[in-house]
């Protein structure tokens, strides 16, 4: 795993921190980073060897994304996560033709891909989505609006989650959902970008699907069983996201520590003051704890066991650790933190997102209470 991390770190160091600052400022996608990662095989950590991957599971992805994020990209490392998780889904349940046609460009870094699940009205209640897919002969007609879809207009395809059986006709709300591969340039697909506070290397769009015609061969897995495929993705996604947040926290911790050692006020380094030392030490402890939880969750997941509690816990703690690191760095750098070239404010803006999306701390705690502690369901 260390070799993967070293390779990822080398790519990040070659790109340099100014690369990410520039992309954030210009709101440009990091194609160069994606192609470098793909060229080194690092987008295929969760893909079987027989399909051209490294077959190193979510543990391999976590090692890769943590060290990549820690070397400067921070949450710009999201591109590594999105391609890797979707590649693993296709490798697991995609058809032979889907694997042959789509996997190569996802794992070599020549294409980006995305998921269209969330809707403005449903929010965290994903099972209440209103997007519908109606079968007509050998095609499906999709109608609805997805929101918060990253990079949809530049993606090779969007995995759109739509209801194929009305919710009133299924025994469980998790039944009746289907995953579709949708070309973002199909007639009837419209992308409306949002202006954002952070994560500006990636566009985030509202995607309107107005009677979009999709061939039946674009269904991923079985019709009506999409939710079980998504839950397979969710735990891996939470673990890898936790690793990315740990990496971002480590980067900020290093920045703050170095600054505290070298910034002299009243004749001595500010790092000699206990108020500063304790703040940094607390971040260090929180980051180490989150990292240990992340790799325990990865171990359980790769062993084929349920990792719902561990993945959710790791994600929640890593998000808090990263936020504490960002807040501490801003306070320690003080006025310097407001300057773009110092590269603290970029991370502060990016990290805030992960305390409420893709999983809010409040919902995470409810999941832990229900599945980990056996308390009554509260949502």
C-alpha cells in the first residue's frame, strides 16, 4: 500500500500546490492530474486484474487518495475517488459490453464520470427521488431533475438513478430503483451549473432530463435492483472519502506546524505557546484517530463483511478532524490565512462541504445509533 501512496504523492508533488490554487481560481477541471493518475494505474485500485486493474480493494484506494491529498491537492483528490468508485461498480455488476467499452477510459484517466442520484426535494432521503424511467419497447424514457451532479457536462456518462417501479407498487422503498448509463449530450439532457463556495475545480450542476431516451443495454445490473448496487458503492465511497479528508487534515497540520515553528512574535516562535501547541496537538490526535478508523473500515470492507458502522464512523470522524485542522490553520495563520498563495483558505472552503455532504453528521449519527447501538430508527 505504501508504494501506491508514494506513487500518488510523487504525482501531486510534480503538479505542485500552485496548480490547485490556479485551478480553484479559474474554476478549471484538473485534467492533467486525472491523466497522470490514470497513466500510473492509480484509478484502477478497485478493479480486478482480469479487467486491467490493480485489484487492491478499498484499502488500496484509501492509501492512494490519502497520500495524494496530503501532498497538496487536498479535496481536489475527489477526481481519484469518483472514477475509482464508479469503475469498481461497473467491474462488479456491469455487462460485458459496458466493461469493455467504458472501463478503459475511466481507469486510464482520459474520461471523468459521475453519479446522478440527489434531487433538491429529496435531499438525504434518496429513496424518495421523483425521477422516473418508463419502458417503451427496447428503450427507457427518463424524466426528472437531478441536482448536485459533479462534472456532468464533461463526463463520459452519468449514472442516473431513476424509479422504474412506482413506490406505491413495491414492498420496500428501496425496491424499484434502476441505474442507467446516460450520455450527457443526449437530446433532452440539460446542465445548469451552480456557483459555489468551494470545490471549484469541479462543476456542480442541476441536470434536467426531459424525456431522455436510453437504450435498454444501458441499464447497469438488473432492473429495479439499483439500490443494492448503490449501497455497495456507498460504504466504499465513505471509506475513501474519509481517507481523502485525513490526507487534507495532514496537509493542513503540516502547514500549521511549520508556521508555528517559524513565525516569531514577541521574540519567540508562536509554537512555543501552549495555546498554539495544544491546538495543533488536538488536531494531530483527531487526525490519527480518524486514520485508524478509516483503515479498520477498509479492512472489514475488503474482507467482504458489512462495514456500514465502520465506514460511516470513519467518514464522520475524518470530516470533523479535517474541519478542526482547517479552523486551527486559519486561526494560527491569522491574517495570512486570507491570502490565496498561503493555501489555507482553499482548504477551509473545500472541507466545510463534507460536514453535510454527501452525508451530514446528523444523519451519520442516526445511522450509527440505529445500526451500531440498536436504537429505534429516527429518520
